[in-house]
C-alpha cells in the first residue's frame, strides 16, 4: 500500500496563528465541500478496489460503471436506434450525435439510425415521418458546427403518442439528449414503454449548458461555453474602462446556477462583481450592490459586473416586475425569469447619476453567441466518450438511465435521479471563495471599510 | 440515502448476445480501468462522508484535502515567499505565478514575494541576487501570455547551495513549479531544510505538459496543449489530403505517455493512426504499420499519423540510431530519445515507393508552438485554484508536499509520491479503446482482413 | 512600356449572347463603380509616374503622398506631442497610439508625449492636468488589448478652451484619433490655432468602424470588425436552423453605411438577407421583406437576416416610433436612430404567426463585443504604418490634415474633406452585386417568381 | 472639383530641420515607392474618369476592368467549365472553387462544372476520367476548410495532351488556380488552344502565398497566412524569452520575397530581426548578423529572428551546402533552395558559445500549419469576388488572361504578364522602413554604436 499519509512534518499544534480567512471559514464549517482538518480524499473510487484494501463488504452509495459489456441484450445488427435533441442549444450536441452513430455503426453494426427532428415534436404523430437517416458519411463533419443537425424545440409531448411513434418506426433504443425537460420526458417515455412491456431502451444523455444537472462532474459543452463567455466579459471590461464612469454588464446563462458566470469570471479575471442565483444580494443600503458599484467607479473609474440570468429574482417581486409575457412558465415547463438586467441597469443609472457619476452603461447578452458555438477540444473528447458510453449502456439492456461522469468515471445514473435536484454553486465552497478572492467583492456586500482594504491591495 | 442502485430493469441473464467487442474485452479483463459487471463508482469521495453512511472507521488509502485552515503555522504578514519555475514551458505557468501572488498578497498580506530566475539556476550562489520582486501590479496581466515571466531552465543544482540561498534571502516558503526534475529538486531541498532544522516550507506545484505525473486528474496546461495540438493534426490532414499519396505526420509531446497524442487525435478526429509510447508496434510485416499505411493510402488516398515523441523507441535500438548528440540524458536527467520521426518517414517513403505509391510526406513538429501558448479558460481557472491551494498548504505548515487534483478535489500529495511512478495511457483502458474506435486502427496492427471491414464501414 | 492592352483574343462583336445579368446591369449603367466596356484601370497611381509616360503636365485631382521628408519643420528633440482618442471604440486604437509613440521616440527622439484622457473632455480646463505620460515601455504591449488606454468619450468641447490646454501643456503637435466628431473638432482646433498664429500641428487619424469616412481605402479596424461580426452571423444561423421556423437576426454597426453588414455577410455566407441604409426596402407587399421571409422560412425552414443599425429608418417615421430618449442627436452630434430591430422583429413575428409559421426569433446585438476586440494582424500592420505616416506629417509641418490610405498609398487629406461626405456602399456597384449573388435576395425585393428560381438553384 | 491641394499651411522653406531619417532617405531617393516632395496620388483610377477632368485622351498604361458584361461570348446555359488547382496550398483555394461554382450556376446557369484532380496531373490522359462533378450542394461549406477539395500537385504536363483532355471532356472554359507554374501552364494551354483554333477560354486565378506575383495588390490567402504566421513568431518569442540566452528562429515561406516575414514581424511586433531574400546580409564581421545577435542576447537576454526561406542563399554557395537532394529544381521548375536555417542555427550556436553565451535555440518551421488554414474573413470576401470576376471574364470571351486586383479594382491581366517578373519588398520602400523601425535592426547591419542607441531607446 502506498504511504499517502505521512505528509505533515510538523504537529498541528504548531499552527498557532489565526488565518486571516478564519472569520470566513467559521461560517463555512457546516459545508461538506469545505475542508475540515480530518478530511481525506479517497485514492480509489470503485467499490471493488476498496475491497482490495480489506474493506468489509459494506453497502456504500455508488453508481454502476459505464462501459461495454461482454454479453449484451440486443442483437446489435438488428438494432434500429433513434436519436432526439431537446431544449436549448449547447456546444457538443452534434458531437454526441456523431459519437452515437460512430459507435452504433462501426462497432455494433447497427441496422439503422433515425434522427427525430426538432426535439420531442419529432416524436408526435404529425412529425413521425420527418426523420433523418443518420449515416456515418452524413455525420462525419457535423462536430465542426455548433447547434444540432436534428433541430430542437422546447415542450413536452404525450408520452403514449411518443411510444406509438417508437413502435411505428421500429425503434429498439432511443437516445434522448436533453436537459431537465428532456430527462423528464425520457422518464415518461420509459415508464410508458415499461407499462406496455416493450423492449425499448431509453437512454438519456444529460445536456445543460448551465451545469445544473446533478451527479455529473461537469456537463458537456460547459467548458466551451464558459470559455466563450470570457470573451464577452473582456469586451465589456474594455468598453467600461474606456468610458467615463463606465459600467460593463454581461448577462450570462444560469437560471438556477451561477457556474458559467463564476467560471468565466475566474478565467477572464476582468470581473469586479459576480451576481448568481445561489447568493442573494441587496441593491440598496450601505452594504448593497449600489454602494459598492459607486465606490468602485469612484476609485477605479469603472466596474465590470457578471450577471447570471437567474440572479436576484427576489428583487423583482418587490419591484412588481411581471414576467415578460405574463406566462409563468415556458414551453419546457421552466419558470420564467424576470428581467434582472433591466432592474440592475436602471438602479445603477439612477444611483450613480444621483451621486454625480452619471454612468456609461455597456450591457451585452451574448447567450445565443455562446450556446451556438462548436465544442472545444475538451468537450469534443468528452462528448465522444459520453456517446460511446450511452451506446454501450443501451446495447447491454440498460434503460431509464442516463450516462454521466462522476469523479472522472463514466457511470449510469437512474433517469429519475437526474431531475431530483439541481447542481449549484455552494456559497460556502471553495469555488465561490475563489470568485470572492479574485473579484474582491465582499462575501455578503458587508461593511465598506473592509472592502476598501481589499481594493487598496491593488488586485481588486 | 439516495437509491442509486435500482438501475437495471432486466435481469442480466437476459443479456444473451455476445458483444462484437467481446474479443477485445477478453484481453482487458485484468485492467483496473476497465469495467467489470460488479464495478461501482462511489458517490462520496471523502472518508468523513463515508462515515456518514455508517461505514466502519477503516483505514483506506486517501489524501489530505487541500484548502485554507483556521489555524496556520506562519505569521502571514511576516512571510517572505519564493517562487521558481523549472523545466520545459507549459501553458499556465504565469497563471500559477499570478495565483500565488494574488493569494499571498490579497488574503494573507504576505510581506514579500521573490521570483528566482531561470529555474533552479536562480537559486545558485551566482544568481541568488537576480531575483524579481513579484507584486500584484506586476503580475496583473501576465496570464494573458504564455511562457513564464521568471524564465526557466533544465538542470539540477546542489541542494545545500540552494538552501543557502533560501536562508540568505530570508525565504519562509518556496513554491517550486516544475516537472519530474523540479519535484526531485524540491524533495532534495526539503530534505536539506529538514536536516538543518529550518522552518522553510517547500511546496511543489506539479507541471507536466505530457500529463505523465501520477495522482493528478489532469495536469495544468494539458487541456490547452492538446486543444492547440488538434490544429496541427488538422493542418497535416489538409496537406495530406491535397497531395497524391499524401502522408501527414504530426509529432507531439509525450516522452513516456501518449496523452496529448491520444486526446488531440480524438478531438481533431482527422487522425488515422496514433502511435504512443505505451503501445509497442512493428513497422514491418503483414500486420505492421507500413502495411497498414500502404493499405490506407491505396484505399483512401492518404493517411494522417499522430506520433508521440516517445513512441517506438525500441525500434531505434535495432536500427542502431544513436541519440542526437551522443549524450544519454539531458540536463534535467531525462533519458534522451531517438528520432522516431526520421525512422518512420524513411521507412514509409521506402515502403510506399517500393509499391508504386511514392508518397508526399507532410511532417510537422509543433512542440514549441504548443508549449508556449497562454492557458485556455479551463486551465486559467484550474491554475488559479491550484495556486490558491498551494498557498493555503504552505501557510498551514505543510511542506515536502505537492498540491494536486484528485477525483476533482484539491489534495496534498507527498512530494516523493509525485516522482514514484508515471501516469500513462492504459492500453486496456477505455481511453485507448476510444482512440482505436475513432481512428479505426487495429488494436495490435492485426490481420488486414479485419481492418478492411472497419475501413469499409466508412468512418475509417 | 508594358503591353497591358492585348488581352482580348476575340472581337467584341462575337459577344452575341445576352448576359443573364443584363437586366440588372441595365440599371447600373450610370454607376462610376460599375464596369463599362471602355473602362481601364491605371497602372501607375502617381502624377510623377504618369509624366514618365509622356503625359502632359495637366492638373488632375490628387493627394499629397505621405511619408518622411528630408527637411522637417520641428526640431524633433524639442517636440512635445499630444494624443487623444475620441468617439466609439474601434479595433486598433491602441495600435495607433503605440505606433505614434514608437515613431516619435525611436526615430525622432521627441522630448515628451502626453495622452489626454477620455476624449476631448481631456482637453478641457477641468481635465487638462489628468494626462498620461506615454512612454515606450508603457505602450509596448497595449496593442494586444482592444479599446484605448486613453479612454474615450463623445461630445464636442470649446475649441478655444482646448487650444488653451495645448498652450498650457506646451503641445507642439496634436494627434486626434477620431471619427466624424473628432475630425470636426480637430478642424476647429486647427482653425483656432491658426487664428492665434500658433505653431501647433493638428493631425487627424480618421477612425470609423463603419468604414463611412471618405477618401480612405478602408478605415483601420474595419477588417477586424467585420471578421468578428461573421461569428455572430454564424451564431444566429446555427440558432435559427435549429429552431422551428427560426428567424435569426444580427444587428451590426452601420449608421449610414452597410459595409460591416455586407462584408460580414459575404465572409460568413450564412446570411439570407442583408438590410443596409443605402438600399431602401418595404416590409409589406408581395415584393416586401415579410413576404420574402415567409417564403424562405416555408421553403428552407428558417432565415438569417443581417441588419445594419441604420437600415430602414424611413420605415420608423410612418410607424411613429420616437428615438429612444426623445433627443434627436447624441453627444457627438450624430442623429439618433430609431429601433429598426424592434420594428422588424415585431413585423416578422406578426406576419409569420398570421400565416401559421409562428417563428422562433433569435436576435443578437453584438456591437460591444465587436468594437472592443484587439486589432487583427492586418489592422495591426495598417495602424502601425498609419501612425508612422501621421508623425512624419506633423514633423514636416503639415497641419489641418488627416492621414489616410488611398489606392493603397498613404496620403495627406485636408481635414475638411474628411467630413465633406460619407463613404457608402454603391447599390449599383460590384460589392452590393456580390451580396445579392451570395444571399440570393432580390435586388429590390421584386417578383416572387424570380426568387423561387434562385432559391431552387440550391445556393440560396 | 474637389479641392484636394490646399493642404499645407506653411511654406516648405520653413522646414529647416534635418530629419533624423535624412541619411536613410538619401539612399532611397531613386525609389519609385518612396515619397518625393512633388509626389501626388491620383484621386481617380480609371481612364474614363480622368477624361471627366478634361484630360486629353492620351494612352496611359492601364488594365481592362473586370466585371460582368452585357453581351457575352458563350451561351451560358450550354457551358461546361473546368477547374484545376495547382502547386502548394494556400488559404482560400476552396473559397475560389466555391465562388466559381456559385457564379457559374446561380447566375449563368452553366450546364456542368468538372473539377480535375491533383493539379495538372488531372488533365493528363491517365487521369482525365477522374474528375469531380462540382455542384452547389457539394461546395456549399468547403470554404470552412483549408486546402483544396480538388487536390493539388506540382509539375508541368504536356500542353497538347491537356488540350486533348479539354476537348475530350467538352470543356468550354478552364479556370486554372495556381502560381508561377500554373500560370505558365495556363499560358501554354491557351497557346495550344489558339493554335488549334478552339473556342476554349483559359482564365488564370493567380495564387501565391508568398505574395510574389506582380500586378496584384495582394494575393489571396496572403493576409490569412501572415496572420497565422504571427502566432509562431509569438511562440518562439515566448520560448526564447524563457530560456537562458534564448534564440528563437521561425522560418516562414518566401522563396524570393519576404512579404510574409515582414508583415508577420510587423503584426506580431516580437521580432528583433527579419531576414528576407531581397536584403542581403553578412553573418560575420563587426556589422554582421552574428555580432548583432550577440549584442542583443547580451543586452536583452534573448533574440527573436524571423527568417524567410529564401534569405541569404548567397551564403550557402560559399559554405558549399548542396541543395537537399542534389536536384537543382523541384517538380514545378522552381529552383531548390539551400537550408539557410541550418547554416544560421549552426553559426549562431558556434558564435554565441565561443563568447560564453551558449544559446538555447528554439526553431520552428510552421509552413504546413500556415498554408493549410481556412481563409480568414477578408480573404473569404476577396476570393469570392475574385472568382466572380473570373467567371465574368470567361463568359465575356476573354482568354489567356488572369483576374487580379490592382489599386483595389478587379482587372484583367494578360497571363504572360503574371510571370514576367516578381513582386518583391522594395528595400528602399516604406514597408521595409517600417520593419526596420519596428525591429530596430540596422538597415545594413552597420556600426554597432548606432544600434546601441536604438536599443537603449527601449523599444528595441
């Protein structure tokens, strides 16, 4: 056994200085993502490996590992597979489609692959004949383009009607690439399939540009997305810096989770403030966002704000702002968000003008320009391997399950789990701490005096 | 407890078809990286979390988690820190330097940070006064450039002389950013520090563009590097495709490990053959590389080969090729490699010419153009957080340890472990399987008849 | 003399077929930018070279060539120069600043260079002490960032107050990098300087991201800008193609001139319709934009529209849309434009919904993300040479003049000329013809029957 | 008439200071590209426009303007066109092919378009049946890839055999996209066509990544190429700067002309020395390259050298270095060049080692990675318009002519002229002066004392 434990050359008792971060840490002691002195990270990540270290055969929460099996459920050469992409665009959709076709054809010699068009709409009776034949030649270069060659759409459809379509088109396995809505629909289809006693495998490939699906290290396309997002932070930073009292605001995706905003802000390192759904904030007051903006503009000449679209929704209720078109949810069943950007722009303009710093606002919402790009090199590899895992899962008879990556291993996750909760930034975790350290924004928009010290250190 | 186990809707006994991959899988049954039916991936990754699930308090191999501690060893405001970068360039060096300075200054208010120049040479008596003062303003934008503002060099130095320098310059903590050689030197320095009973922390930040250091999910700069490498695969693919009997060869970094070659080949998906150190190959014979190249050029008109620099070194002994300048090791003590690219170009030219397919060789070695780029968005975030972890470790009195990322957690790894073995591509693992599936090259350059089937499937 | 004229091997009389473009050409016969059979392009471009070909010494319209003179007006080592950047951002501003400093310091050894901050505001009495000292070290790497290190602003200032500042700060030569407003201000300053009999040279470096200044081959930053713009056309194209009845709209800069929209549309080749200020269009009617959008969405599934911000302003009067804040001009004196994008989105949504094709609108306004990028390689070279020419001009005693590029030669243009008219796309010229050929949109939104033919040809 | 002449506000006699550039200018007084006080650049560029200014109808050297004619020679719907790409790769080849097909099909409704494969080899009897049918759908997206979908090759073929192929395949118009060799072949084909009295139009689209063809503002692909080249200059600069006594050398294309080297050096602004074929240099001696390299490494720590492949060929004769394989010319008839890079690396290593500055050489030859990229936005537009012009020319019965861009107008140039001389950097022109100013290298590697002053100014 490797000696991994003899790290410390000094007794912990010798650590007699209070960390300047101690106060911040005190708050965080309950966080499972935060380090306690006794925390240890396992070397091995699989149950069978633990057994090699004479661990008793206890039951620990774990996932089935993904990958090819020696015995499979379907006769591969007789398989007709279906593919559908649902919901908003995300880098890597075409890579996943291509990876599915590659694995199905090159290794399993599947008989036929049909692509349903424009999301679940393509599984309705009206559109069930509008499928695209997916061939190796047809998908060879599609990964160099963003978007999805199958088209997409929001909106659920009747599960039984969709199963009718699967039967009508002779589908043996259906791959649903989608987000919340897509995973819920895949679950419903799978339930209906089971109710009818059909042998149709339903495999989900979770897609979320926001990285808000659980049980996934990082969702495909996320790295491409936040990399692209950094360009827009840099853009508004350049604009803001060049303008008298410049206020740059970039609104990024993130309905419930601020991952894109946080990662992009760290990568671009031009952001002075990051506002995300997980961390509430006040606009008004000595400790509020507006006071901090004012101080920053006064000191540094400008400020750059990264705003996740779902941030500060509680501020809109009070302000009485209605959702954009009166409907409370969109076609996918997602709660519609209020326009926090309008509220913020207005509040900043009013406040800065009132203190004699009439601002130049530089606002951009680059969402479409981010969602639509092709996957970067990392996501290209990731999507390919994820698609391979999805095919292996279906061939081996798994169904009602999603393929995901957990602790860098590809695993099978029950579909129902994928929508059971959200992946979010832990306000007490190290990721958000890094954001605070990099932007120098206060953890809770606290007393100005502290902030001034941070600003005066120069990085902020 | 989450129900993670109710995945399969069918009995495994129903899996009655042999997988077309079964033969390949048979070989792989001993691989820990390959999936067995009983494999399960743990949900939790820390020992304390396992305990929450009523696991008995057994000793499992694990690492100390990295991160800030409430009590620290040094009085932070009295700290003088030293930073040095060693060995070959790698994307992210400046990001790490910047992250160290940021954390030391903004949060710990360290007194002073000195950068030693041109690697360990900067710690010798001759150069100990040539340090650069590292300030927040000085490092603000350095992450937008590749390379290292401190310079680098290969070559070990006398440990005692280096410790003399640390004492002479009043260094309390030394951050060594380096590879194999750097980690060995850091260990030697740490040993000498301990022998003298000094309170100087030595923290390693492992750097390897080849991704060949162990106990690290993926080394910093690796993603930037392989992403850039894909451009050169695409370039020689374009050149080869446009030439009669075109043979495109791109030589990529990878002295002992074919990670860059493999990942880049997957991401670019233009590679027809990947040759890496971990997988031996024959040139001659019906099953050899040359026969496959011939078949490919004949069928498809051209071929694209990705060659890791350390691949096929065994082929050079027989051919009697001496190392480039007669010395067996370089200044860092690394074994010098023979010119596999010359051997390969010559052999292919001779072979193809002899069969009437006189080739157009398009060869490129883009190493300097890869090593020297700035970190991409992902690596920027990674380097920043890694640097923060390194500072936390030193402040908390850890020494002789490296900061690394394991299963997506930042951890402390004893320095001695970092050089105890290499991280390599598992020829029986799923990564290499994906490469084989994507390139369609034979697992072992086996019988041509099989290969022809693969090629005829169209992807290959 | 070169024989340039013996091109045609056949008598023109042999050209007996009507061109399918003849009808289009008939309209264009009056255009100076369009080719007539007798048109010939001069080999030489300078008057002195014409003379070598025995041309009589006639007076033809021509510009003074830019470049260094042997005898100069100022004692270069005594010169204090001032630099100011005005108006909206444009790629290359920092390159020009850097080029000015480089030439002034390295070759002319000028004594001092002052940068005035935030545009002409920096020349007011209130801000005249807020200058930045421009040194070689300070500007070394500024060209790698977009924006302007000097800041910018809109708005004219009192000429006499600005001349007071020049005198107060001892400025011998002022370089004004700016657009319409900047050139007008430079003219006013120059007039005031002349009125006082001062020896202060005022040199304009024309800046217009829209490429709408006259007497300039192409304004600096323009190529960087339209290259970046293509990415957003591709983005909305990906979005539109993936949506049922997708309508992608990208709004690009171009208040009076559609150069960015036209060049970007040609380069991206994903645009189905380009709307620019120079070419009026109707929304309604059988030949209108809406009917064409409907036909396109019906046939192809989606449409991609590139919209210059100044297009279709006449449509807003009728609709009674007021300018955004009730003021008719902005701080630079530019006429404020109405929101053509809102009008267009609304009209398309209403129309398509009414014909049962309820659209998914994907709209983006990427202006800030375009203006703020760093100059590309071409513009980097261009800006550097333009700045060199500006310094040569000032040193040689030129004033009230701009440096520009005409027929690929750097020239001096009287400042007053730069604002005398606009550069615009000639609706009868070959550039717009290429746009029509590439998008397949009708020249005048004419009869649908013709359009259907074009669409059926496949490119459109 | 515009008043373009009232620029100067002072009498030239007031220019009483000698320019610090005077000595340099004295040398240059004979250069037609350098400015004399009397030089004037024409406003208008066409003969007919001169006439509008009452110029007498004299004969001046001029080109026929390109563009669509009202009457054309061929019945467009009966036309079969051929396309061939010759010689080395260059960004934009696919754009030109695509533009030809677009114009031929969409507007002229040509009957058929055949692509000959792998250059002129495709026109031989052996390969005349291997053509590719070029359709609108087939070429729709080819411009997003570098290279040429038709393949290419070097080497001339028998003109009569090629004309036989044209007759055999029923070609009415042949478009030859190629360089020196391609233009010569096109001329030979055209002569043979004329000798047989055939009505086959032969139109050249000049291609030269080196920008060395005459009568062309800038050849297509050149801007893409030098933009890409800048990345490699930056790469070796990063490498050199990080190494003790680092010497970065990037070898760029440019057999006879240093355009890529010069433009890339200006754009990257990291180059300390540019060596091009047009400007001879000595290695040895107080004024030689080696002494300058030594001084630079001693002062600045490293040096970055941009080397055009054809530079310093005279130095190889003396050194007795033979061409690489004993043959004096390549398959295209180009003179084979010696390995200046080996000579330079060896000489620098020897020299620096001898003076105690043993260097770290960082050398890269990125040619294939430059030639193979897709055209950038500018070149995409340029290629499209050039291709349109080529089709218009052929349809109008022009033959034995190339389409080119002259003073920003598309023109017809007799094929014979395209190979009559080379386009080269004028060592006395403003472009090279800008290179000297930016690199601070001596104009002729003159006295070290001067250079030191330049270096001390800081930019150098």
